[in-house]
């Protein structure tokens, strides 16, 4: 297959693959996404509303920090 090379061990068994990302980059992204998803399979699930609330709280803290920093710069 063009743009794909296999790395083999001394016994001739395929141990790795090298792919041309210019040619196969979109396919690699799909494969990578699947690998990441599988690696996280056992992680706890966070409900969307909980995650959203945490993100909004973090955003509020960041905004507060930025406002305080701006006031210190003006002083």
C-alpha cells in the first residue's frame, strides 16, 4: 500500500507501522480518536450538567482573577 511501511522484527513479524500523514492523515486521526476513546473506557462518566457547571465556575474564577489583575495594573 502506498504511503504505508511496516517495521518488522528479526523474525519478520510486523511490530509497527509508518504512515505518510500527508496521504493518510485523516484516517490516522480517526484511528487515534478510537484509541483514545478505548483507553478511557473505564473512566467515570460525568453528566453534562455537572461538567457545564464546573466549567462555568472555573470561567468565573478566571474572570475574577483577570479583573483583579487589571485593577492592580491601573493602580
